[in-house]
């Protein structure tokens, strides 16, 4: 009877297209909202993911990556003394002011990385040579920096500008994940970062550490915390800590969560209602099938097949449209991150609503 | 010859070689309490093998309800309905469904063809329900439709068929499973006189089979001539049985 069920579904083109449009719109709505939400959360962690270090050592009371509580310079050696640490390097992170050639100022996120190892450097170099960061006055600027500091015509390898009245020269253009505050990332060496930032008693923002073979980042973080009393987190742990803080303290969680939830409820309601109406309109035909000997189980399977088929097609089209939106938006200012768990979650939710509406209809 | 009737729950005389349907003292009401409406008030009815029986009477006399009780679609409140020796009330819902599938054929007033399916696919549906493979089901469906003069319309959708053609497809669908009892609910109600006449003629041709019986619920006096017996119902009771 699968053949009959599918012909009933596809045969009435107007009803089928209406149903498909409802399901496609629902999927797109939920996925688009969910992806923007998750994209925003990804931006909040970019300060961590751009650095790409196994373990972050921080002040014990830190809440999130942007809330920098400087450490003593000796902390690097303290961390190096913990068994299981293969390497530990300093990292400077802070918001500074860059002065442009036209006299304008722009805030930047300055990242100072260890000059000998360059641990914490960006993975993708778009132009120039990142190794040249070791040369005098050298900095690397990310794609947001190129845009903010004057555009690709003015900002290129060799361009000079000032940070806190210290002259710097661009030696590389790099790609970095945008930050939540949307400041451009400017990379330099740790030593130079200390030179060009205003004097403070402590300037070490974080210590990055890596484990020896056989020790996991989780185990290393635990050891560092236990032996030094400092905060120590794996990249993932620090990322989640930051996300949770943002959700709890910024209102993003409530506001965006409500939007996502509403998108979900509205989307699911549309899907359920549309499919329910579709089947109700076919009730006379199902009644005829029952009269000529189709069992209730057989009719339920037919309805389920119809709902799953149209659900999957609608899901595919919705994912396609949401992805297209994401691709168009990814070049702009909108955060958009379509993840496998999100795709899976929306798929499962859609199948669930199809099953529930099928069950209700079968009962009727 | 007209025969007044009130058999009033006479015991069955089991003769399966002669009687295909035997109903005794069937009652059925709808609603509850003050709004309870008795629709069947103790109906006795026998249908013999090879017989074409017309069930006639005014609207609300209980004809369609009786047909539904015989088919096992509705449960009677009281009484006994036996088809092919099986007491319908004693069957579970799934057994009733299987019984309908294996022994009964249905023809509806509005044909109830599945609009997205072609004539041949519609006729094959009861065979799909029985689990037959597509090729075999289509082969048998085609055979039945060709026998009914529909060879040229096998691939036509119901919307492209005339009323008479649609009813012939509905008859073919009812017959394709070779049922022993054919139940027809107002089969000519949506047809003009000439087409209705032709459709009933077709029904009688296929119904006149020693192992099959046909019950036709109708208002249409123009087809009375086709019945072996005409059972008149009134106010939930069998009022009169007329033999042709």
C-alpha cells in the first residue's frame, strides 16, 4: 500500500505543495533562528578558538574570556613546573586604540603571542608571512581589521599605522573568527604588546599550556588547577564557560532563546496543523479504504509514510533555503553557524511532529 | 406476491448451502439518554446465494445502517448477523476487517475512488490490501476492467471519467477480490436514468453467480425490476418483502 499512500500524497498537487511549503517554511524558520543563535555563541568564543591552545591558565576568579584579570609574570614558570606540562607560553589580550592615517581612531583587540614559538597565531594567513612578526614593529591584521582600518586599498602588507602612538607595520593579513564585540584582531609578539600598551603592574592576560604525550588536556588542566590554585581550562571548557556566562548575564539567552523557541513552536504548529488538515481532507478516502478491508494499522502506516515523506522533503528544502541564507549572510555582518547537532535536532523535531500528528489522525 | 413480515427473532435454521446472510432481531441506536434515536428496531433479513436483494424505503428508515451492520462497519446493539455462517458480532475489529477484505465487496453512492489513482490502480487497491504484488494486482485489475468494457479507460484518472464509468470502476474494484457478498449503497443515486439502468444491469450480470449475493440499498424505483426480492423498510423495521 506504500504505492497508494505516495500516489495519494503526490497526486493532489495543490494540497501537496501547500503542505510542502508549510514544512519547508517551518524548517527554515527554526534552522535559521537556531543557526544565528549558535553563530552568535560562536562569536563569543572566538577569543579562545582563534588561539587554538589545549589549555588556558587564568586568574582563579575569571568568568569568561573577555574578562581579563591579569596574572603575575612568574605564572608562566609556575605553570611550566607542573608535571605533565610540555610547554607554557604567555598571551597578552586587550582592547587598544589604533590611530589611522586619516587621523581617525579605531578600537582593536590586540593579541600578543610568544615570539619564539608563535603559539596562538592565526591558522589562516591570507597574505604576507606570519613569521615576520618577530621583526621590529611587526603586526598581523585580520580581515575585519582590513575592513575597519581603511579597506583593502589602504590596508595591505607593508602599511603602517599607530597603536597607542607606537608605530606598527603590517607583515601579514590573516583570517580570524569574528569576535562578539566585533573588534578587529591585531596580532603581535607578547614582548611588543607589553611595549605598546600603557604601563600596568601586571600585563600577562593568560598562560597557554600544552600537555606531554599521554596526558590529556583535561588531566593537565586539573593538575594545574590543583597544584597552583589558578583557573585552568581546556579550550572546550573555557568556551562553554564563556557561552554560559553570556547566556546568563547578557540577556542574549532569554531574548534569543525566546525567538528560537517561538520559531520552533510556530514552525511545529504550522507543520502539524498543515499535515492534520491534509489528512482530514483525505478522510473520506481513508474511510473507503477501511470499508474495503484496510486495517487501522495499515492506514496508520500509510499516514505515517505520507507524513515522513513530505516531512523529509520539506526538511531538505528548508535546510537548503536556510543554508543559502547562511551563505549569503556569512559574507556580511550576521553570525550564522549551521551545526550538525542543530540539523539533527530540527530533523528529529520534524519527524516527531509528523509522528504525533499521524498518531492523532490515526486515532481520529 | 407481497408477503407481510415480522419474523421477530425466529431461530436460525442453518443451511449454509442456501443462505449467505441471516440476520435476526438486529437493533441499533445512535446517541445516548434523551437524545438516543433507535434506527433499527429488530430487523430480520435473509439473503440467499445467487440472489439480488433490493433494500428500499424512505430516508431514515435504516437501510444504510443495516448495510453497515451487515458489513461489520457498525456494531449492532442487539441481535445476530451471520454471513457465511460466521457471527459478525463475535469477531474482533481486526477479524472484521479481514472478513470484509476477504468476503465482501463495497460500492458507494459517491464511488469513493481515490482521485490521484488511475482506473486500473483504483481497481487494484483491494488486491494491494491483500498483499498482492503490483504486477499481479494490475494484471487482475485490468482483466476485470476489460470484462466490464473499460479497456480503453484503464489509465484514466477518475476526474476524466463520466459518472457511469466511475461507477463501473467502483464495481470492478468491489469485484476484483471475488467477494461472495456485494454491498451497494445507492449505486445509482448520482447517475442519470439511462446510466443508472446500465450500471445496475452490470451489477446484476456479475451478481448472478451461484456463490454470490448482492444487496442494493436504493431509493430508485426505476431499478426495482432487477431485484429478486425487494425488502421495504420503514421506521427501522422490515415492512414488507416483495418477490419478483
